[in-house]
């Protein structure tokens, strides 16, 4: 009896350790993203970068993270999820140090790309580690906690980024990541005693990984070239590469992603499509409102950050609750309701003008936060509970890929509309009317995109 109680206590400690370490990493990565959004106008002023170039400061990180997520997810299943997680934290931390000393806009974008590689290692292993430790009936709660940490990172990001940029300069927003990264490294060494590698007998698919990464690069780079013909040529090349990748994965013995997960698992495929659409429609919100508040409204980075914090605070409060509900109520119902609230918030933000009351903006950000909370953790619960144990790393990486791909598409939509309505010009008062029009049109497009996401979420089927 005593031995059984001791074993259970040890298991609980192990669970809590895994939850703490992965939750800290879930907090760090969005913190790094959201602090940068608030600092973009200051970075643009320091390096004389136009709106398209500034969007690459965010997109470079997302691009490399998306390119390497699935390969690192598979490597984690083969060589150990803890090992890839640990290495990724080091890459993320060192690149944050280099970012703080960037001498030019080009080097800043290059170091952001390296930081994205570290982010890929973290994104591709966090949920997989939690799924390895917690049984199916407990995952909704822990995913809710993990998602809440993501939203807390988003919450503190604009606030801290605004204060730091205003008082200390934009370089310090990158130095902010270093103590968090070192803390995660130390806790990983001390607390994570077990390794998880359920696909040790499998080999790594180098051909599939290369084609997949190159195809992503072609498609995302194309977004910055639209509407020129070269942009469409890159898109076609990327799509052909994706088609070859799917064919290759279907016939290779040990693929980086099992195509049958998509062919035969309705919940898995439509939950991932819903995630892709949700992030495609919403990631650009902080980017657009940062430009609106600081350029059109003339607010300081600090004040803009305080306003933007209202959205992720609501997300952080309601995410654990939404995750717990999805352990009892079908995730598709909860997630679809969240997507509907998000669409409403986007359409309302499309109505902003030069003198829109701040309370209107803050209330809409709160509505969006509520929508995100009721979509994200139930959707994560559905994805991770729909696959076998040996696919946790791939499933986690696939979800993270959908998130990052959605974020890239979101930025791509903004880049394309900025190019159409503004062109490649530095943002000065002369172009503020075109900037506002670009922002309004982008919110409208994203609102309609979210409507499509509701249907993808509803038709996925029941988990239980």
C-alpha cells in the first residue's frame, strides 16, 4: 500500500514538473512575439524600414519555425522530446542575445530567423511532452493551463514591450527573453528526469524534410512579392513541392508525417484546418492595432501596449475554464462558439476610424480574447486526443505548424494589402489615410475567413 502511494506521489511530481517546464516555454515564445509587435514602429525608425520590411521582422521568425516544425517533431519522437526541447531553449536564448545587438535591419531579420529555429524545437515538443505524461481524461485541463500561459505571454508582451521600448529602447525587448530561457534550461535539467521517444526504431526522412521546408520557403517568400508575376511563380513552385511531399510521404517507410492521420482521422484533419483558419484570421490583430494606435492615434509604445493587453488577459482567464469544459462537452461545440465570437470581434474592428473611442477598441479586444479562449484549448484537446501515443510528437508539431502557418498567412494578407493600398513606402503622416484603409480591409478579410473556420470546426465530428 505504501509502495503504491509512493509511486503515485512520484508520478504526480513528475506530471507537475513537466507541466511547469512546458508552461514556462509556452509563456516565453508568445512573449517574444508580442513584445516585438509593439516595438516595430521604433525599429522602423531606427533602421528606416518600410511597412513591408518591418513585417519581415515578425515573418522571418514564423517562417523558419514553420519550415522546421514537422522535422523537429519527428526528430523528437525518434531521439527524445526532452532532448529537442532542451536544445531548442538554448537556440532561442542565444539568438535573443544576438538580436539585442543587431547592427542593421537585415541582421535583425536574420537573427529572428535563427530564433524561429529554436522556437520550432519548443513548439514541436511542448504538447507532445504533456500528452506523454498526462492521460486522456486530464489533458483538457493541462492544455487549458498551457494555452493560458500562451495568452499570459501575449498579455505581458505588449505591456512590457511598450514600457521597455519607451524607457529603455527596443533592443531590451530581446534581452528580456534571456532570463526566462535560462530558467527553463535549469528546470529542464533538474526536473525532467524521463525521456520520451516512442519512435526510436524509425529512421528520419531527409528527403521529405528538405522538400517540405523548401516548399514553405517558396510560398511564404512569394507573399512579399505579390501582386507581381514572380510572386505567383514562387507560389506555384511551392504548391508543386507540397504535392510532391504528400506523394513522397504516402510511400516512404518512415515519413515525418503519416498521411493516414489526415486520410482516416476526420477529427484530426478538420481540427487542424480550424486552427489554421483561426490563426490566419487573428494573428495580425496586434500588428495592425500597434500601427493604428502609435501612428494614426499618436500614442506612445507604453500606452499602446496597455491597450493591447486587454485581449490576452481575457484569454488567460477563460482558457483553463474552456479546456475543462471540453473534457465534458464535445470540443467541436465549444471551439465553434469561440470562432463565432472571434468573427464578430473582427468585423467590429473593421469599423474603426481616426477618432474611434478607445472603449470600443478595448471591448472588442475583450470579445476577441473570449473567442480565442473558447477555441484554442478545446481544439488542442481534440487534436491530441485523436491520435495514438507514438504520434504525439508529430501531432503536436502539426498543430504548431498550423498555428505558425496561419500566423504567416495572416501577416501575408497584411503585406499584400499594404502593398496594394500603400506600396513600399515609409509610414509617415502623408500615408496615414492609406494605412487606415489597409487596416480596415485586412480586418474585413480576416472576419470572412473566420466565418469559414466555423464550418471547418463544426464538421469535424465528435471525439467521444
